[in-house]
């Protein structure tokens, strides 16, 4: 399939997040250790850097033979997550931010515009893993940088109180399913 069509389809599928993010959460899957994780507002930077990571990945992979597989994996992950978000609307109970530093203000702004829904599975996690996987396939010499970026984005999701730990596990599982499905599909 043409990568331009896949890009358009990718954007359409990715947009399912928006209406599902406006629904009221019914489930909150916090575990005890989540209460011990502090809010560290400076981590809003790598949390938001995730969006740049997706753009960087698309631009970097655009001229490679893996761009279509990247788009397909990403769309599979979004469909799986979207179905889960629809059937089990879930979210994260966030703390009240009272600090006035710039990172706290940015975090509060994000809380205000991004509802507390679509926590499990974490799109930040499955998208980051899918990006890192396909970047690694094309640029294995950057494995440590890709791991660092992935870890930083992952940690940022809980240190900004945008996700619970279980959301990370869900994101990892969805990324694995999407990548494996794409690999199996491309073999046949």
C-alpha cells in the first residue's frame, strides 16, 4: 500500500483518541505503589517530547522499507487500545498542582486540556515502543539512545501522574501484539 495513504489512514485511526478522551472514566486501576510515586513536574518535558518522537520517527523512516510496517503496527495498536478504552473507560486520578514553577504550570495546563481518560493501555508506551522498535530495525547502532528515550518517556508517564504502573504494562503488551501481528502479516 502507498505510504501516503497509510499516513492519512494513520492520522484517522490516531484521531479515535480524541472522542474517547472526552468520555467519563469508570475505572481507575491504581495499585499501592502508585501512591508512592511522586509528581515531578519537570518530567512533563519528556512526556510532551513523545509527540516529537512520533514525528521524528515518521520523518526518519519515511525513506525506508519499514515505514509501512510502522504505520500498520501503530494502527493495530490504536485499534486494540481504542476498543479497550471504549469498552472499559478508564483513567488516572491526578493530584492537585499548587506549585507555581514553569513545569508545574505546563503540567496543570496539560491536566486541563487532556481529560483523565484512556489510561490503560498507555498510548505513550505502545507508541514509544513501536517507534523505538522500527528505528532500531533501521538504525541498530543507536540502540542505547533509543532505549534511553523509551525509558525517559515511560518514566515520565508516571512521574507526571498521567498514568499508573499497570497502564505501562498494558502499553507494552499492546505494542508487542501490534508488532508481532505486523511481522506475521508481512511473512504471509
